[in-house]
């Protein structure tokens, strides 16, 4: 039950071969011609790195988008700061109001 839980929703293309696990994954091929297999693994690693960097470059924000994002964050920070100040004001106002009311009633009960 738990083993199927960790399986991905899409089929895996192939095992990821690195230079570190080269001998474990490609045992028979690596023993026969290690130079050719190492070159193939280096090519695959370079291809994966290239696709990774290409995807990062596509996701990278432009200067205008970055500026807009910073502006929205500043506005959000100002909004939350204002909200926090108003919330603290009402909290302390009601706290001191009810505390002073409590003390007043206690004093009245003490004298009467």
C-alpha cells in the first residue's frame, strides 16, 4: 500500500545515470567498454544540465516584472503593518478598558 503511494503519477523515462552510479546502473555495458559508456553518461548529464538551465531562463523574470513584484510586496507589507497597528490599538484599548472596569468594580465591592 505505501509503496504505491510514493510512485509518481507519470511514468519515469529512464533511470538517471550519473558518474557516481555508472557501474551500478550500466553493469554489463560499463564492463565491456567503459570509455564509451562514460562519454554517454557525460553527454546525458550535460543534456540534463542544459535543459535545466533553459527552463530556469524561461522562468526568469524580466526587470519590469521584478520591479512590479517588489512594489506589490511593499504595498502588502504596508497593508499588514497598518492592519497590525489597528489590531494592537483595539486589543490594548479593550484590554485596559476591561481591566480598569474590573478594578473599579473590585474597589466598589471592597468599600460596600
